[in-house]
């Protein structure tokens, strides 16, 4: 089959089976072309909740499919490639967060959406990189346990100087690869380019940026800017997507190392096989996990 033929079959089958296809912005261009909605973690969670369809295929990583299931327990939710996990979401255990809570009684516990739903049952508020600064301004407690990404935490902490932040030693293994040296090299090679970066990168990288924001915010900034050249400090798929969106502008990766293997593992065929009932994994979560995790996720969406 050709790419076009597989896409046509996917479009036919998703209508026939009443399936909504959601795609994270790091997915392949060929997946974008069959998706009903493309977005960042925050946008996908809202779209998943609001979709009228009886089933959802979440093209992204496992925590995104779990978030969909927590918000829509009545829908069937599928992860088209079961090995697509987010290493950051899986690096912390429930025991780790309980220990931090015991050591810091009276603290607010805030989790990045890149966490398992089991971990979310222990948290007061869930945030995405696009909503963290806005939502965390409303926290009353003096101390905030922020898990699992200290880089995103440090980005928010600058706005909340009166709060004490407690961190876990975690983070995104891909965004953490970007170094200050990468920034110097990229700026030297492209002196007229603006540097746009995701807050999952180290503070020594983000402090050099012209703009820091979540995936969608980076893309909007580049599309709307009058500048013609950009260094992109996030997952490298965004370089390619922006090039499709803005063929008259130039986009350069901050580093060749910024490719998330987990986000890249899902293929058009995984979606096709899921729709045919011969692939993918249906997400099944215990009722206690759904009930426990939905509180902090709903606070994020309603906030
Ligand atoms: P966004 O919230 O920007 O979609 O980020 C999700 C993610 O996994 C980034 O690596
Ligand atoms: Fe997880 Fe990092 Fe991949 Fe995003 S880029 S899905 S945070 S491992």
C-alpha cells in the first residue's frame, strides 16, 4: 500500500467506527493528515474530553492516552503503539511522591501532566507546560512540591519568588540533552535567527531564549513573528512542521540530539491496525485511579 492509500483507509474506517484521532504536535506529518485534532498536551486533553465519538485513538505517548481515559471513562481509548511511553512520566513512583509529602507536610503537590495517572492520584493540581505559570499563581500553600521536572518547575518558580519549591531529580531525557554550548553554536551559525525553546530544557539553555513556551506557543510565535529565521529548542519534529507551515521562513534545530524516540515510534500503520482491531492497546484503568486522577486533571482544565 502507498502512504496515500493507508491514509484513505484510515479516514474511511474512523468514520465507519466513530473514532476521533488525536495527534500530539511531535507526530509525523503523515499522521497529521488523518488526525481530527493536532495539539500540545493541554489542547489534546480538552479535545479528548469534548469529542463526541465513542472511541479515541491517541497518537502520542501513554500518559496522554491515560489522561483521555481519565477524562472520558465511557469512551474506548487506544494507544496505537503500546511501546510509546514517556520516560519522564514513568521515572517517579507513588512511593517517591509519598515520601516527599511526608517530608514536607502542608505543601501543595503539583504534577506535570507528563506523569502516570497513578501518580496523579497523589497530587492536588496537574499542569501542562502551557498552563503551569497561570494555574500555579492561584496556589495558597507556601511550599510547592513540583514533580517530576525541575526544569519546568524552575521556569515557573521565577514568577513565584515567595514560594518554596521542592523538586524531584527528574526531567525529560531528550530536552535535557540540549546544552549551553549547543545554543552558542546555533546562534553563531544563524546570527539573525530568534531562539525559541521549551521549558523542559535546562535553565542555562532557556535563559538564552528570545521566547520560552510550550509546543503550541512556540509554533504560534514562529508563525506570527515577522522574523525569517528561528532556532528551535524542542523536539526536532517541530522544525519540520514549522517548515511546512511557513515555507518562506527558515527553521534550524538547536541540536540533532533533540529527537524523542517514544514520540516517533507511532506509525500510520499502527493507526490503521488499531482501526482494524489487529493492533494498538486499549487503555484500561481501575476506577480508583480514574476517580483519584480526575480531580487534579479537572482542576487544570477548569482553572
Ligand atoms: P507540550 O505540553 O508542550 O505538548 O509538551 C509535552 C511533551 O511531552 C513535551 O516534551
Ligand atoms: Fe516525554 Fe520528553 Fe518525549 Fe516529551 S519529549 S514525550 S517529555 S520523553
